[in-house]
C-alpha cells in the first residue's frame, strides 16, 4: 500500500469535505483533556493530543446497544436490531487500534456478534501517531505504541505535513476522494521512523519485563498479598473498566412501553469491578470482595484475554491508571510490583 | 445515513416457543413443556442449557430437563427466585416465550456409554440431571448401572415425584434418597440427613463409575470428597456449575471463572479441570 | 385493570412531583396506563385505595406520621421518591439542633404555635417496598420504574457508584479540576447528571449498599478537606446516614 | 344563601398544603380563613454553617418549581457578600436560565392548575379527552421552559451549572442555536395561549391594594434591580425588612407580611403594574389584546399577567441568545475570594419578590441567613381578598362560592412549600 504526504493546510480542508459528506468522529479539546466527539467543523479537530477521556470504542460498542425489538400485541414477534451507520473515526492512536484488534477477535471470532460486526465494517479508521505520549501511558512497553495493520489511513505529523500510510482499499478510496497527496520521499519515511523511535523513548511509565512475560508473572501471583493491599481501597466504582479500550463486558436488559405492547432488549456496559457482577440468584457472590475483583480484572488483562483471544487485554493506554481515584487500578504498577516480589512470596 | 439492518443471523435473536403444558413440581418449582413455533427440534445434549426469554422482563439460563431422545418438545424445570423465573411461573399453556440455544457443552454422552452412572442431585439439581437420566433410561442398554442419589431439604421439596415412583419400581435403576429434615407428619422412607450420609450405603465399581453431580455450590465440596473417597477418578466426576450469565456465548463476561467461560466451556466440568481453576474451591 | 396510583407529598419542595409532571412526552401514555387517583399538586379528584403510592418528602411532624400510616394501610406498594423521602434529605440538617431551638429560630416568640420533630425518611415510619432516590428524581427512572411495575417485575435498583456512569459518559473527573466529589460512594442511576451539568456529585441518591467510606474519606482528605468539611459535605443530603459515615 | 360552611382541607392544584375555611350564617360572614399547614423545613437553620459553595445547592431545595430563582438569589447574596461582580456573559446566561423557569412555572400554573377551573374539570389529566389540543399545547410550552433550563442549567429541576461567579458548564454555540430555534417555533403556541385565555371568563373582582416588585432602569426586572411599590415608590433592596415586615399568625406555618396597608401583592401582576413599559413588544401587544394595563387591581388578572410575561420571556430569550451568539461563548476563569460580610440577593421569582440575606464568617461559611419568600408576602393579601370576595358574593350557593374562593387562591399561584421553607 502506498505512503503519501499532504500539507497540513490541505489536510484540514480535506477534513472539512469529509465532514460534509460523512459522519466523522474526531478528537476535540475537552478541558483539561481531549475527547472523541462528532466533528462539525475542521477547526475543532485536535490531532496533537496525548489521550482522550474515553477510547473510541463507543462507536463500535455504544454504551447502550439495542439487540432485538419485539411486539407483544396483537401478536408476539421478535426481530433483531442492528444499528450501524457509515462512520469515520479520525485521530485514533495506536494503542486504541490495538484494542480494536482485540475486540475484533472477541466479537468476530468463532461466534460473530452481528451488532459489532455491522458497525465495525461500516467504520473507517484514520489514525495518527502519538508523538508526545501521555504521562500515564505505558504503551511502548506493551508493544502497542505503533499501529497494527488494520487501519485505513495512518498519519504521522512531520511538522508542516502529514505522512500518510494507506492501509486498505477503503483507505485508498478515502485518500483519492478527499486528500491532495504526493508520494512520500524516502527521507520522509526515515523521518517518520525516527519520530516514532523518539516517541517510544518518551514514555515515562514502563513495565520492568517484557509484556510477553506478564502471564508467567501472574501464574505465580494468585496468592500475593498485593491484591489485598490494593483491593481494600477499591470503591468497586468500575471507573477503571469504563475508560478501558479493551473492556467489553455487558449486561442485558429489557425495556417495554407503558402500554406493554412493544419493547426492546439492549445491552449496556457492565463492569467486573461492580459488587454484583458475579452474584447469582441464590445469593452466592463468586467474587465478593474488591480484592477478588481487582485481581480478576488484572488477570483478565494480563493473561486470560491473551489465552483466549490471542491478544493481551491491556494496551497500556494508562486511562485506568489516571481514572482510579485511589491509585490502585494501574496494571503496570501491579505487574511491576509482582515482578519485584516474585522471589519474596511463595507461589500459589 | 442510518442503516437499520434486520439480521436474522443475530445470536441474540430468540426463537419463539409455545408453552404446551405447565406442571407444578413443588412449592417453588414448575415443569414447563415447550415446543418451538417453527416446529424444529432443539437437538440438545443432556446437560446443555437454553436462554429463556419472557419478553419485556428478561432472559434466564435454564438447563434442559428433557431428553433429546423423545419428541420435538422439550421440558424445563424452573424454580422461582427472581424476575424472569417469576414471570415464567405466571405463564399458561398457549403463551409464548423466547428460546436461544442450546448452549454449553453438556455431558460427554458418547464417552459415558458403557459406564456406570452415579447421579448425585441436590434440590433443583435434579432438573438438569433428569435430562441425562431419561436419556440413559431411553438407551438403557448402552449404559451400565444407573444410580440416583437425590437429596432435598424436606420431603415436600422433592421434584418429579411421579417419575421417582416410576423409577423406584424399575429394577434397572437404583435410587437413594435423603432429606435434611423430615417433619413428623410427612411420610418418608428415605434417609434423614445431608446427602453425603447416603454414601456409606453405596457400593460401586470405582473403575466403571462416572459421577454426575448437580446441586447448590456448597454441596459440591462435600459430595466430591465422598466420590473421591469411593475411589472415583478426578476426571470421572462431572459437575455442572451455575454462574451469572447474560449472553450465553462468551461475550458478556459474567460467567467467567479464571480463564474459562461456564457458558462455552461448561456448564459441565470435570472435577479435574476445576482443581486447576483458582477461583472455584470445589 | 389499570393500577390505581396516588402521589403524596410531605416535607419537601415538591420538585419530585414536578419531575413527574415534567414527563410531558410520556404523559398521554402514563395517563392511559395508570389510573391516577390522587395527586394533590395537579388534580382535585381523590381516591382511597392505591395499588402504588408514590411518596414525596420526609416526615417531620407528628401529623405526617399519622397520614403515612393511613397511606400504608390503603396502598399495596409504597415507593418513596426523592432524597427527602428516601434519605430524609436536606431536611435532616435541622436535626443537629434541639427542636424547640429550631422553632424559635424561625418563629421567635410565636414558636409555641407550631410543632416539628426531627426529620426522617419514610422508611423510618412505615415499611416501604422500593425507593427511588435523587434530588430530584430522574424522569427517565420514574418512567422506567412504572414500566417495570406494569410489566410485572421488581424495579431494577442501581447499586453502582455514580463514578461508573460519570466515566462512561465521558466526563472529566472533577478531581482533575481541583474539586471534590461524593461520586465514588453514591448510588448511581442519575447518569452523573450533576457532574455532567457542571457541578460535582452531592450525594443526593444516598450511599450504595457497600460504600468504601474509608477510601472516600482518604481521597477527600488528600484533596485538602478537613474532617469538618467532609462531614458538612456528606451531611447535605445524608445526615440520616451519618452513622455510616463516622 | 343564609348558611355556608366551606372547609377545604388541602387545596389542590397548588404547590404546597393550604386550607380554606368560610363560614356564613344568616347572611353574615362569620369566618374567612386562609390557613397554611405545610410542614416547615427551617432552611434558615439548615443554612447555618453551610460553606459558600453549596449554599445555593441547598436553598435551591426550598422550591422545586422556582429552584432557579432561589439559586440566583443566593448566588447574588454570596457574591454581594464577597464583593464579586459576575461577568456580562454570566448575567446573560442567568437571564436565559430564568427565561426557562418563568416559562415553565407560568405555563404549569396556567395550563395545569388554573385552566381546569375555567373548563369545569378537576385536572388537566381529565381534560386530555375534551381539550386535548389545549393540554398538549401546554405540555409543549412547559417542555420548552424545561428545555431552556436543561441547556443552560443542566436540568429542569434544581439545575446544577450555575455557581458563584459563573457557570460550571457552558452551553455550546450549537446548543444556543438550537434553543433559539425552539423559542421561535413556540410563538404560535404562545399565540394560542393568548387566544385560549382570552376566551376564559375571569370572575369580576377588584380590590385596591399595594403592588411591590423589583424594578430596573434598563430592563423588565427579573434577576436584579431595586424595590418599587405602587404606593410608596422606590426603595433599595437592603430596605427589605421595612417593606416585608413579616409576622406570625397562629393558624399558619408560613409567615405573613404587610407594608403600608394591611397587605400587599407580589408576582406577575405586581411586576406588570410597576414595569409595564419595559415589556417586550410582543408581550405588550398580547397585554393589549387581553385587556391588561396598569394599574390593575383585579387579582384574577394575575393569570393574564402570567400569559403576558411568558410571551415577554420567550421574546427576551431570543434576544439574549442573539447577544450571546454575537459575543461568542467564552470559557471564563471562575475565581472566588472568600471574605466575611453580609450580602443581599434579590430576584423576581415567578411568584414575586424573593430576597436572600446571608452573613458569612471568615472561612466562608454562613453564620446567619434570612429568606423572604414571595408567597409569604401574598398570604395576607389573599386573606383580605377572600374576605371581600366572600362578602360580595353572598348570593352564590356553597359550591359556587367554594370554587370562586379556590380560584382566587389559585390565581395567586401560591407556592406554599416555598413560603414555609
Ligand atoms: C447453566 C445454568 C443452568 C441453570 N438451570 C436452571 C434450571 O434448570 N432451573 C432453574 O430453576 N434455574 C436454573 N438456573 C438458574 C437460573 O438461571 C436463575 O435462577 C435465573 O437466572 C434467575 O433469574 P431471575 O430473573 O428469575 O432472577 P433475578 O431477578 O435475576 O434475581 C433473582 C435474585 O437474585 C438476586 N439478584 C439478582 N440480581 C442481583 C443484583 N444485581 N444484585 C443483587 N442481587 C441480585 C436477587 O436477590 C433476586 O431475588 C441455571 C443457571 C445456569 C447458569
Ligand atoms: S487496563 Fe488500563 S492501561 Fe490497560 S488498556 Fe485498560 S485502561 Fe488502558
Ligand atoms: S480499581 Fe479504582 S477505578 Fe477500578 S473499581 Fe476500584 S476504585 Fe474504581
Ligand atoms: S466527577 Fe465524581 S462521579 Fe465523576 S468520576 Fe469523578 S468522582 Fe466519580
């Protein structure tokens, strides 16, 4: 696939055209942070950002997502409901794209979740390299600071222009339709690689071991007192999961009209950190304490998802590190502590 | 541009089923006989479950109680505990429910062929086991001994009393029954005490026997210990687990135990597998 | 048969009843689905038996205790609505003082004309079947609870802290802006409307079932609040849950 | 009618709990009594020790219907105490927030509390069958008022965005454009409201009394200004204790008030009587059409004054938005420096003059608070009106007289839970 360049000024006017003809979700300022939101004007777009409050998953797995609709009267009937619209996500960072790769594995693997799939295939992804990483991010050490090859277009800010890597035929079409490009020169590609390399060195948080070792570390850590130490402080507020790009758990509920004639079944985001997540009707709660839940979450991120879906469940974005008000949610902190203490505590 | 697709392939789309018969089993339990509106069979394996919807209330995972060896209808034994089950209990013949599934692995039926089957049921646990019991009865010649150990809290809580009478009369099934306590006015011929008190009377060939255990979580630890004492292999003790469950397909995350999903990898587990899971203390 | 519904008000600002009237869009369907037989703020007609009684306001007079008991006798399902009815709400701030002092402060010489007792939630006076917290109640929640009751299920009671919906809604946490918040221990279900609306969570929906009070105190203290500030903060809506706090 | 014995326990379609007693025997009025039984909540006590940043959150809970008024009065009291002058943008946004409250509150009264009387029904719910269009028109306008408060304040009841010296969250340019459109679209509904109320026959009753409201040289006063009386002219807001003269009556948990006569009136009619000339042109036109001009001594005309003010606020709303859009919405630094001192905030709640008077200690907590509520100021006048209304309607039968009395009380749109704060 080709690599091209475009002048920044040209790029921004192309974005204006893109907005005219498409539903474009881009990164905007949300003081003191940034957020994905529907773009109305090109001036709103901020491509030089460190982190967004929420990952762009909301466009693939909306907070509430109807699954079926039904009629109860005059006759019972059920229909599946899939809402999707052609969408462009503009400005995604590499770690968030890695997360989408994981979602793809979860929702379009052996069993296909049509609600996800319909939206996913209607969504074009234009990403951008994160050259000035966020204080809390540790994507470099998770190996997620550079994009997996599932993007349509990928931008790198070279100063006066963007270097654009075309990743798919949809990207090709977008580029043809909207962008004024020249092919990239070798020196520009070298420049990109250098910028990327520099950015990797700019991450302030990092794992003390390679990400591949996390499952092994966790294998020996089930009874580590760290879980208790952290878990005691947990609010069970689910903030860490709400901001996480790889959290996919959901609850399912029914809604019915006041005249009891029609209704809808929808899913909505749930969290394994909530007190009642594992509670069954008999009253049994299989993960009754904050400690149990915190440990489960960090095992899921560091081990279970990898074993089941082939990707680590943490992409190192750092959102949970910052979101947790009692500073206990950080995977990098927990994994590093476990590495340090691995020799001091008996394994389970 | 909004595209609203109606995809019939959605895994969340239940099939409509009609209630053809409702039978009380005990104070809080009823047996529902259902048939899919499209006339198709569910073709389940004993031990599998379905997601039953009462539209407008919600969905609940319920084990198949009937054997696939019979006609195209199927049966679910349901205890009232909350919203969906309460709504189910309000249903009358002719009413409609939604059914998704069957889900889960079920019992390893072909592997069980030729073996002695020790069914250990606690309370509502008889519902899922009944599916396998009836399967074994219908294909009686394919299996060795069939032993049913059934424990309840009180005689009045026994489910499938009519069938128990039938089974007791058969020569080819052995039945051991217990109740935790027995009111003075109740007629009761079985033992009094928790289900494990039945084990001393049990004589089995430990090499030929597979135990199929379903009951409340606290029962498992004690029953497994007894089975092990009898010399049944860790891989020949099968347990069906209950967890909170929403989708039934490994997406929603609720039923996860360490890295296994009860809905996909279970609900039937070998005890041996469970010993490797740190979150189940069976 | 449409269920007979009564809406009653006690010591409160009647904002929760107004929230019901604010369901403008759903009003025709609500009226079709419910037989509203008592709703003093909006209607003159009045019935004597209720399938569902919604009660707005705290109890703060002897006469209110009598009326509440009467309503309980006539109603199948009693649902307190709003912070005042569910928690006692702001009304309980006066409980810090002796009642005769309170009366005197307001009425001076004429204090003896009037009576008041320490304010308390409805559940402290009569058994209740559910509660719909919030100051004011959330319209959507009211509609949902009615729908669920009509459909024949127990209404769903949110029990996750406000933070969850706050984060899921994409808010920047107010702690990042140098403010403080009761979101981590307060019962959600309001879509974190106060944070979304530019303020902080004041705790109007009461505590979740198992709040981590210790951790909340810790984060408020590390944000610079004194124990006195923390107590005041918490007391705005939750005086009656003070025991839990201390 | 020689003997009449009216006892209305808990008047309906009204905010709060009030009872009405009328006794007539042998053509002689024996007793007329307007009685407030609402449970007092003691806000002045609750306010003691509250920190400055949540005083407005607390006082908002004085009233669910006019929570914005209470918030603004208290924010202004706090700002006055701290010597803060909010920005032009803040004032415009507060006015806009107010537009929402006035529309919502007036429409709620007009359509849901007053209208059933004119159409011989017990509630707007029962009018859904016979007068569906009118009820739906009312619902739409009410929703509009709520929508304004949602956009500017965060939600309709106890909005959250307004804080000391600013707004915690600002509406976006897009929000405002949308809001402007909605206000414009509502004009036909407002015209129908005029036509509807023009068609109602208001009871003929007039009694000369005093009307008091805020007044402001540059605008039809809602959120700022000084005091003005139809009897005694101007006064500054810190003279309020000499104006209100609150006193207790044994049968009422709410205080009563009087100025130079035995009673006075605040509210929509008082504002129109004092500030008629500053009404928005659209509102003036409606006033003419509805036959309302100052000074009007007919209490039932308060309903009409509310119609006129609703139109005024809709017109104002559009103008305010235009001004905000011209200047562009800017994020502002909200800075507050705490100091000890006293501050008085005065606004015109939908039901009339509302004053909050706070004294702060060194650390920015309230040491003393006083709230003067509109309906308190009307209670005595309601009582006097009732007395006269009964004595000149002794020819009516008991039911007719009861309805007339109830309608009179409702015409004041009393907010009793407020008045028994
Ligand atoms: C594989 C499998 C097979 C099963 N087979 C059967 C079967 O054959 N027969 C049978 O009767 N049951 C069976 N069950 C159990 C059955 O699924 C549950 O009883 C059912 O889901 C309950 O649903 P409900 O809507 O009626 O109850 P709910 O309304 O969901 O809840 C019931 C009770 O649980 C508690 N509860 C629920 N949610 C919460 C919460 N968020 N917080 C706190 N408490 C909560 C409440 O106390 C409530 O009273 C099976 C379960 C599984 C997983
Ligand atoms: S676990 Fe935390 S750091 Fe990892 S992907 Fe999720 S939010 Fe980001
Ligand atoms: S780890 Fe932190 S963010 Fe996550 S649930 Fe616990 S307290 Fe909330
Ligand atoms: S603002 Fe409050 S409710 Fe929202 S996340 Fe922060 S602490 Fe929680």
